[in-house]
C-alpha cells in the first residue's frame, strides 16, 4: 500500500470517527407540546444554528407528562418545550425534571420567573395566553345564533352539538379550562356547569387546539381553546372570532423543562437558553403563534390577546399544578363528565 493510499485511509478513518463522535455528542430529544407548525419551526431554526441533531415528537401536554413519567427510570427525552404549565409543575413536584437556572432568567417577565421559582427552577415560562373560545362567524350568522360572550352563553339550547372542547386527561388546554371554572364558580358548581355544557358538546378532542380548527373548517360552530389558537385560525383566513368570557377566565403559562436524567444535558441547556432569547421568541409569529412571549425584549405580535384587555382570574398555578389536586379533578371529570360524554 502506498503512503498516499495510507494517508487517504487514515483521513477517511479520522473523518468517520469525527462524524460518529459528533453524532454521539450532537443529539437532542425534544417533546414539543405546541402546534405542529411551531414545533417544526423551532426544530428547523435550532438545527440551522447548531451542530445538533434534533429528534422531536409532538404530543399534547397530558401525553407529554405521561410519557416522561412512564420513562422516568430510563429517560428517552432531554427537554420538554411548550404546553400548559400545570403538568410541567406536576412533573417538577414529582422530581421528573431537574433544576436549571438559565443566564437569561433575569430577562423574562415576572410571570415567567415566578413559574420558575415556584417549581424550584425545574421549569420556566416561555409564553402566556388567556383561555376563551373561537366561533365560526359564518355558521353563527347563517343559523341566527347569538354571539356567545360569557361562559353562561355556551349553555344556550341553540348551541346543541355545536361546541368542541378537549379532554382534560390528554389536553393541558382543557385542564386549564376545568381548573379555571372551578376557581370561578366553585368545584361543585363547575361540575354542574360542565354536565349542562355536555349537551352542547359534539366531541371531546385529544388536542387542545383541535376544537377551533374544527370550527374553522365548519365542522362545528365553536371551540373552547386558548384565544391565541383562535386568532391563529383567523390569521389564516378562516371566519373565526376570538372571545374572552365576560365572567373572567384563566390563562396558561406555557413552560419548558429539562428531564431529569437527560442523556444530552448540555445540549438541552443550549436549547433552553436559545428558546428564551428575544430573537427566537420574536419569530414565533411567523408560525402564526400569537402567545405573549416571556422575554421582555421579544416582539409581541400585534394580534396577540393582551392580558390588560381581558378579565383574568388570579389563577392558582401552584394548587392546580399539584399532583393530588390534578388527580382528584381528573378522576371526578372522568366519573361525572367522561361517563356521560356524547
């Protein structure tokens, strides 16, 4: 074998080793609990700016929590981005996620920092959005329905089988709705309300944003969702109008957590810091994401529902993110609502 051949072989071997090492050190396993368009944008942008291969799955908040809990002895996920804060707080309280204080923590709004503090810095707020609904203005006009401005209006007989809402076992959006109604009305009164609402519900979906997408397609009249999901449909050209209920409403703090036992911890921290940057959060509107960003320097989309324009309750994230409280409410929902669901 000539020296030239040996050199080429050695170079090829070294290159193969380098690629292999880079692959071993350059992976990141992400669960994304936001709309698929947002998840894909984050994955594409992160890979374009880092020598890290992202392996992403899209799951609702409840599904994400269940997966992380089931894999706790042998974690397969490094970081969980997005979805309502309650299951993130539950995961933190069960020691399924680990403490991390990002150097960007001081750049965030107070509500995002409080989310981190209350969890022992095992999660952090990445965006916020108020709960409400979106209705199809064409359907309501054609059928002569009254515009629903309050929670009470959703019980009107004319809306029979016109409403969709997600199942709170799988959807963080629906759990936020359940917990919000309990805080607004009281637990017994909230469940009585939900029993009455059931007559107007055509489907309990798995995904929190699915109800307003169905309304946008004309498959139902109204979807109970976070208002930014309704606005995203309107921005896409569908005849959807977003409503904040007159009695008051809850809100989410979309969160991000590093899984305890992460196999790619340093890469998870790189994603974490990157996702909290104003540059990344300012581009979320390109994926028709109209939540309020957690970084104080990030650009707020003009279409985003502003908290100051909405009657918000003082949502108790600590109580309703507690595993015992969450378990109790979901078991009661299964027994009293799920059992009679259409």
